[in-house]
């Protein structure tokens, strides 16, 4: 006969193997989900657009964000991290990204939302490059699963322009 310790070890090994297989299957099942999120951002007002004493441009804006990210949620989704970024080009850098707002969506019930807000983080460019600059607003999201790999995607909304003069 086998000892109690040997039997416990065999049972624990079997249980961990089954758990690993279930986690693998859960991770693979996410590949069959084809999400179709939607988002819209409206810039309502440029509250101020000023040049700081150190010659950097700073902007405060008010905007509406509406999004339906419910299709990102499956039974394996723990939460979704979402953020709004302003993206623009300067002569020095081909891509500049500034996070304006972010949030964590804990469940599918909270994944359809409408927010009226000002930028949560400061919109500052090092230098005087923003006057009259075209920029995109981009909603980025990172899906954090209970098991498996994270994935990220975005929706780009082009066609925004900053004022020519400081206010």
C-alpha cells in the first residue's frame, strides 16, 4: 500500500494538472470572441490654452466621452482599463501621446458609459508646438483576463484642431 503522503502528492499533482488544462482552455476560448466596441468623443470647450513661464504649451479642455465596451467582456474578463489620449506629430517626434483621462471598468454592467469631464491629466507639450496643431483623440483599452494573455486595442478619432492663439 502507498502512504498517506504519497496519495496526497498524487491527488495534488492531478488537481494542479486539471487546473492548468482548464486555464489553458479558458485562455484559448477568448480567441473565439470578436469584440466590436464603439466610442465617441466630443470636445465641448478649450477652457484655456496658455504658454507657461518655461515656454511649454498647456491646454485644458472639456469633453464628452461615450463608449460601449460591453463586447470586450467574456466570462474570462476580470476588468478593462480604458484611457483617452491626444496624439499629434511635432518636428522632433512622429508620435506624441498625452493621456487625458482614464478609468477601470470592473464589469460588463459598467462598460456602457457616458462621461462629461475635463482632462484628468495635464495636457502639456514641451515647447510651443501646439498652436493650430491637428490632433487625434484615441480611446485605448487593455482587457485583463482572469487567466491568459492581456490584449489591447484602440479607436482613433481624427480631425481635431487646437486654436491658433493662446487664450
